[in-house]
C-alpha cells in the first residue's frame, strides 16, 4: 500500500516514525509538511508554504481577527468543539488558499500526492481549511485517517468537513480519547535508540522542564516550587526553551529529574516524557485517576499542583527513589511506544477495517 502523512510540521520529530514503520512493514510511505519545524527535525517533503507557522506577526494577526484556532484549551468534557473561524479569518484563509494552490499543485504533480491509498492527517489538518482536498480524495475512494495530538483539537477544534470525511480517528491524548467516542487510542511512536543516555552532572540536583506553551504545562508553578526549594536544599531548575532538539537533548541528559507538566486535567505526558524516560531520568507528571487506570504500569513519579513542592522535595532528597523511577523508564518505553510496535498495531487496525490484505500483514 501507499500511505501519505500530511502535517503542518514534523511535530516533536515523531511523525516521520510512522513513515519508518510503514516502510519497515513493506509499504511505501512519505511525509509532507507545510513548513519546517523550529526544532530542526528531519524532513521528507517540506513545501515551505507561506503564512503558516509560529511567527510572532502571524500570531498577533490571529489574535487581532479572533482566530478560531486560539480557543482556550479545555479538557475533561464530552463537548464537541468544531473550528469556528471569524469572518476576517475566513477572508485571510481564502487569500492563503490562492497563494498555496499553485505550490500544492506543483508538489502533487512532482510527488504524486493524490495517488496514495491512505492519507493520515496529523491534527485533522488538510491543505485547505474548507476540506476540498479531503472531500475529493474521499470521492476517489481513498481512506482518510485523522491523528490528533497536541493542542489542535483542544484549542482549534475539529475541522468539520475533515471530521465528516474521516474514516478513522486516532489520538495519543487521553483526554481526547475520553471526550470523543469516535476516537481510538494509539500510542505515539518513539525511537529511544536516538536518545543520549542520562549523564547527570555532579553537584546540585538538576530538574529540567521543557514547555512549548507555559500555561499548558503549569510552568510558573514549577519555577516557583523549585525556587522555593533551592533556598534550603541543593537543587536547580534547567528551563529548556527556544532551542533545537539536539541542544535540548544535551541539556536534558545532564539532569537528574524531568518535569513534564503539573496542570490539572488529563494532559498526562508527551514527547518530553518519552525523551527523559528513554534516557533513564526520573520523570514527573500529573496523571488523573482515570489516566492512571488506563496505564497502570506507568513509570512516572506523580504529582499535582497542590502537592508539587512536597513531592519534589521527597524525590530530590531520596536518591534511591529517583533511581527506581529512572530505571523503570526505558523498558516501559520499549513496551508501549516502540515505533515498530506502534506501526504493527496501526496495520492491525487497517486489516480489521479491511483496508489491507491480511496476507500482506
């Protein structure tokens, strides 16, 4: 089979692992991205499309026109959120579509983008917000998969024409899995062999935290807790922001403890945790009771906003406790997140849906 992954960017360097998995199982697969990620992850087909990405001027413009992609994240509800653009945003997107169309058409001709059997839309995103490309693919008998991770479905909501055309909705986010009955859970693929081993520096216990959006991770609470603790115990915070992934990994590997997030809700854990767990670093996060029941064998050291300072003190002062959680990380990543195991599970779903001949599985 031929499987195309389409994504605004190579989020966290994991989307290309889906492609690797398909290829390892004997299929042809490519990844097309709209723009290059700031972290400089590897690219396959990057179109370098304009008017998209995290540029400060574009974010200010979205705020000015009250863009529908900037809704406040909300978890723990069964409410269905659909993208609802303001009239000025619709006009902006029509202009963007006109600029993008010739670039997309050239790429489609060069790479045969409309000739695949299955289309994976990362974040439920196609090239056009009106879903014209997905609707056309659906009419041509193609299979459509939407894979939700990060803040897209939480902040922007589902794009209605894409949602309606999608044959299979997947997520690695527990709150989305709970919220939408139509969404199935698939662990995020990861390559722990690409991670450097932990090599914490002597001296103070170093705690790293790498937020992409501080408000989502509870970063201010983390900064405050570590600053307070540093007044009477040997600890320091290593804040990892605005750097390439290679730089971030080097800093992370020098630490004794990693904190993913402490926000309330079911945000759980993400690639930050996959990296630190793979390195053999004790990893702290906040998991709801339901999330703990979903992954009862998890290796995390758990905390919550109101117990963060107390919990960190215990972990900082108890070296054996840190080593216990650190040692539990790598085998759990191999069990749940290995990129080839995730690919095998995905192709099992294909076969259940009769998209793939069992003889080729």
